[in-house]
C-alpha cells in the first residue's frame, strides 16, 4: 500500500487522491499527482497566460517535494500536459527556472490535451522524485 502525502501550501486534492504518494512506506520514489496553476486556496493564476500558470504549477510541485524532504534536484521524471502544443517553448523556459542544468534535467514527456477540470487551466504537470531516505 502506498503512503499518501498532502503538502501544506499546495492545493488540496479535490477528489479521492493525494498530492503525492511514496512507492511504499519508507520508499525512495515519490509520485506527485498532476499539479496545475492554482494557489493553495484554489485561485487560478495567470489569467490566460501559460507562463504564470506554469510557474505556479512548478511552485506546487516544489512545495510537495520539499514537504517530503526532497528538492527539485530529486525530480527524475515529468509528464507535462498542455492545451496548446504551441506553448511548449514557454513551458520549457519556465521549467528551466526550477531545474539546474548543472545537476541535469529530469526526463520529460509533453503532450497536448483537449481541456482540464477548470476551463481556464492551460498546463498540468505530474512528477516522480527519487528522495534519499
């Protein structure tokens, strides 16, 4: 059974899931549920701008991984979903603000989707971190 984690400062799950879960209690792999451009109190950011939404999305991931005792350097994989593939470059530029190229970037997949749960959202990212215990 996975061990759930819901981080203070990140939006609480709106349904039956956790912000993240460990592969097993005491495990090294932390699976972070898809994060979006919402603040902890569910306010959308960026008013139609992908850059601000992507920044908030990565801030949410950072909050969760740090709450688990890790850092952004522990992220080993990202899956990025966007509503417009033309925004890939903008999202990539934001991603570079959160990851140090000297430490190496995580693996990444980017796909276009039709829409998200909230109509104003433009990007969602889930992540996997490998955190030393």
